[in-house]
């Protein structure tokens, strides 16, 4: 396991944006061909960028916040209605999370 320490302000939303990019970048590596720190440093990720070429962290933040809001509405509707056919399609841990909010 390689621990990554960000050199920028890492929010939950930015982490949610980056996670699938890291997952996809590490997919070609198996246990015997580990995605080592050296290989990670050579891996390029495509990120949204500002006109100056720097990553657009604000865009990533806003985008994931918007997706989370959209998803919360989808999860809340079946949970609040309590309709058994809807609840069966949502994993139990997600139902618990929505109810605890």
C-alpha cells in the first residue's frame, strides 16, 4: 500500500473526483507487478485545468458537490417512501446511511 499525501487542500469532493482516476490508472498492475511509488510518479492523470494549465480544483469541488446532491435525491425518495420494491434495489448499507442522516 502506498500512502499519498496531497500537496493541495484535499476536500471530500476532490477526493471523490480523483478516486476513480487513481483506480483506473492502477488497473493494469497486478499483485506481482505492483503499482509502485516510482510507477505512480510516472503516471499521468488527465484533470480539468484552468487557462494557466494548473488543475481546476474549484471545478472538481463544484462538480462532485452537484453529483452528491443529485444522488442524495435519488436515494432519499425510495427510503422516505418506504416502498418495499424500491428498498430492495438499494444496498442495505446505503439505506442505513440515508436513514441516519
